[in-house]
C-alpha cells in the first residue's frame, strides 16, 4: 500500500442497510486537485479503550483507498491497486 496520510474532504455519502443497522460510507472524496467517486467498500470499527476509529477500504474499480474517520476528521491513509 502506498502511504499518503493526508486530510481529505468527503463531499458525498451513501447508506447501506443491513438487518440490524444502517451504515454510512463515503461516496466521493476530494484532495488536492483530485476527486474520487467510489463504487463499493467495506467498513471496519476499531476500538481501543474509549477511542473508536472507523476504517474504510473503498474502491473506484481501479484503485482501493484506505480512509480513516476519527472525531469528524477524514484521512486518506493510502492507496493500492484494486
């Protein structure tokens, strides 16, 4: 995975309903002069004591983007080929 660790703006979301919950996912991010729209993704919750971090592996069909959401801040952790 190529490490990036840059703050991004999530400009659109989508929602997925499962039998027991409703989860939100980033649909589109903007960073620098780049805008990425995602087709699909996975969400992971990581809890360490009181700290909760949501990680997302999102894909646009060509690249997988690892995003971290913590305290209303979004960070593009890195990318790798899909």
